[in-house]
C-alpha cells in the first residue's frame, strides 16, 4: 500500500468557494427560467476552475450539482448519500435564497 | 512515483442530457479529465501480476502496458465488464422511485425521511452491482409540486472513459423527485 500522504478534500474551502461563486454569478437576480441554464453554466465553469486550482485539482475528481427552484412556497428536501473513502473525500453544500428563488449547490470531491 | 497526470483544459463539450420540461435533471458529463496515464514499466520483472482486482492492493504501480488486459493486472481503466453502465442504473433507479412514490402525497415530515430512504436504497443497489473499484455519490431531490419552475443540473470534472452517471425522475400531482447517481472509478 502506498504510504504517501492522502490529500483530504477541504470542505471549508470548498464551501467558501461555492458561496463566492454563487454570489458572483447571481448577485441579486430574480428567477427567470430562460436564464437558469446560463447561470448554471457560469456557476459550474467558475466553481470547477476555482476548485481545481485551490484544492489540488490533480488529485481530485469533482462533481458539482446545482438545483434552481422558483420560490413559491413549495417544500423541498435534498438527500445525498455516498460510498467513498471517508479520509480523503468530501462534499460541500451552499444554499442561496432570495425572494424569488432558491439555489442549492453541491460540490463533491473524490480523490483518485 | 509520478503518474504523469496532465490535466488538459476543461473545455466543456456538449452534455448529452435529456432535459425534461420542468424539474429537468440534466446530468451532463462535459468536462473530460484528460489525463495521460503513463503506464510505467515495472522495473524488475514484467511478469509480476499484482493482486487480483476487487479492490485489493491498489497501489500506484502499473504493470507493463503491453499486456494491459491481463485479468490479474492492475489496469488504469475498467474493463467492459467492470465498467459502470448508466442504463442499468437508470432502470433500477426508476423502479425505486416508482415503488416508493407511486401513490404518495407530499408531506413535509415524510419527505425528509423518504428522500433519505430512496438515496440509501439506490446506493445499496449500486453496491449490489459489485463493481469493485467504483465510488458512488447519490443525490435525491424531493419537492412539492406546485407548478414552480425547477431545474437540476450537474457538471463533472472526471475521466469520461471510466466514470459515469445515471438519473431518474418521477412526478405526480403533489410531488416530484429527481435522483442522480454518480460513479467514479478509483484507480
């Protein structure tokens, strides 16, 4: 077994990155179904770029998921479960809410 | 012991996504993790076949690249039989959603429990597939159906040849549910 140090997915840093990215992309926008795709692409682009530079991108694979919902009082629940190496892998979430929409962004980092 | 990873630019190619009308789950796999895996020649004897697959000692050594489909050698890619096949997963995910949510009405208390249950069940089924070298992440979103606009998407930075994802969506009069499973190969 290789005894090299295993890099651990830094959840705090990732959460911060997600927060910054969402704030930057959405600012104070109102929900518009035609813009959602654009926002999502922008979030992914930015998030993955930042994650790969900050979190030792060459030892992690990333999955970034986002869910955009129009805020009309509907309830929602999100669950996530995984089978991974608890020492090195991790997940970060960020929830963004404003008057018109709810945005939940997940970032999963799995070590190679 | 370098593995010669060269991460190509993450140019986003097209996602092959099935976007449903509302609450679309588009699990795109655009960014390809362009890693050039240099398989090193094992210096001593090239006949040494390290332990069998199934997760044993997954060291960072690779055997000679000449005979890369030898069953007992450690390969840096899954063979066809060991590969995650999204179609299989999609099928049982759809079934799981159907059985659990068919006649249900959205209930805030139940919903939390239900989404967790569905996620756990999907994960259990994935483990049953017995693909030894895969890590899984399952995400389930359960929402109340009030006609709101919703969109769920994902983008991954991984190795397109070995990793994959599967998704399923269910909706009825009072609720909608989207489940997505990601399978990431562990080298």
